[in-house]
């Protein structure tokens, strides 16, 4: 039996001695999707950054692909919530997607046939072919997000970390994102996505609700109960007359919210 892709036990994370989130337990196999749910500041991004090897754990166990976070940089892809201002440079969409091959190819090796195949496939999957020669600065926020998602797909990583991947996407693009995330899991990747979107989390295999601590963790229909969402989102949880639950994150910079049956 292969080892889990991600193993976290009694993990405390944060910055220096400042604990942002503690008591985290998670075991995620390849081919499975986990969703981290909570407002901005709940610890979602800090956990992803720790798994990516960008922040050292404060205490506890944290293993990614059998080693310490950061041990396998070519096998772990991380889509950040806030991107470097790449669009201040004259970069085309295809240039940005190609950066997803740099961890494998290095900055100086010429891209080979496999690299070009992965880039073309990622561009096609995220529907950004018509934008391939367009500069980032000329795109809408949603178009740029799809380009960055294509970059992540081009990586062909074994562990994929996504921080608010649906930010700025229209409903059609959100549906496309849901499909490619499931496809990545189907090929064997472990996917962890941070989101404030309850519907996005309900499509995962495991959900963890965060609020500076682990409020609930388990199968989505159990972890995403109204009581847990109320604790995480406060007054930002509404129950509509038709039985739908809406989680609103007033701290989220994009100001988005979604209603989902629950």
C-alpha cells in the first residue's frame, strides 16, 4: 500500500512563535480532494503555505509525499491566492502557463516535446487558447485566473495546492474548474483547495472548517453542517426558505458568495 500523499498530525502553524492555527490532523491519499473552508484569516493560506514548504511548522507532524514540506518541489504545485504582478511585464498567457514546467525543466533548459505537450494540454483544458498570445495586462481578472490555473495544470504535480482557485471566475469557468480538479484527482494527484465557497467544498472528498482552529473535519456533508459554518463565518451564514445554506465571507476581497443546497 502506498503512503498517503499528505500526513498532518497535531500540527501547529503560524509565523515564528505566533500560532495561526493548531490541532490540525489530516491524511490525504493520492486521488483524493480535501477542501479547507473558512474566512480570510482562518488559517487556510497559512496551512497551504506550510504544506508547500514556504513556512516551517511550529510543532507537530507534517509530511508531504513522504518527506518534509519542500522536499519534492517538482512534485508539488501551489496556486497562490495573490499572484506576483506578472502582468506588469510583457508576458503572454502562453509564457505564464509555460512557467508551470520550470520546476521540472529549470530556468535555462529549453522546453522539450513533453513540456510543450503539457503546456498545450493545460491551455486547452482551461479554455485559454484564444488568449495564448494576449498579454496578462490586457486580460480581465477571471481570464488571468484561468491562465494561472492552466500554469498549475502544466506542472503535472502529484500534490496540488489551490488557494481560492475560483476567485474571479464566472459560473461557466467555475464549472470548468470543478471538472479539471476532479480529473487531476482521477489521474492520482492529491488536491487541497482553500475556499469560502460551500458548494466547492461539498464536491470534495474531505472538508475541514477552520476558524483559527479546526471547527470540524470529515466527509463534507458532516463537516459542513450549519452549526460549524456559523462558528466559522459568524453572522455570514444564512438559511433560505428553500433550505439552501449561504456562507458569506465579508472579509474576502472578491466579495463573492454562493448559495448551495445543504
